């Protein structure tokens, strides 16, 4: 949902004779994730943009931008409630990256079930000491805890968790 924002003060400041205008500011849906707010991940989106639609069988690439070198894990929460590990502890330099990387030897192809697919990026300045393991369906509450559970309070400043989404359509 978009929110209109009235900007008539701009006309007074610029003296351009503009009396008012309306800007539209889009809400960024995070579907319940309380992001870390650490700003180590500066961009996370599918190649067609956040909230884009993909048909079954189409390839999707993820763009991830980070401020510092570190380790990145990418998780996909399927509409069925299961979690797929797309990348685990991948070392990245500061800057923009596209996943899967050429050296990863994989392709991310969209598959059923239809619906919203959430994608979570977990970035750490230090190499993770534990391996995320999943079996069976993960509930919404468990999904919202992924990325935080095994982080000690001292190391939490070294971790950022962000989320994006796409739609799987017919």
C-alpha cells in the first residue's frame, strides 16, 4: 500500500511558485521480520525487483549488496512452509553481488508451490561457527527467529539480517 505525502513546504523553501504536490512513498513489506537494523546489508532483491512475479521454471537471481567483507547465508521460505538453503556461509567482499555466483555451480529455478516466497539474507563479519540445519516444515514463528538464534550478544553487532520476497505464479 502506498502513502501520499503532501509537500507544500518545498514550494515555500524554493520559492518556485509551486503551491503543492503529492509524492507517493511505497511501504516496504517485510512480512513480520524484525530486521536487525545494523545496515551491513544495504540491498537485497530479486533480479526483477522486490515483490516481482516469477513463473514456475524461470530463473531467479538475487542481488545482495554489503558494506563490509564477510559471510552470507541465503534462505528461501517456501509457500509450503519449508526452508531451502540457497547459499551457506559464502564469503563476499564489500560491494554488490549476484547469486548464484558463476562458481557456485547452481541455478535458482522457481518451482511450485505457488504463492509468496520470502528470501532471507544473514550476513556476518565473522565466519559462522554453526551450520543451519532444517528438517520438515518451519512455522512462521520459527522462520522469524532464523538468523538470530545462535548469535551471542557480543557478536550480534557483527550480524545483519534482511529479507525480501517474490511471488511464484502460474
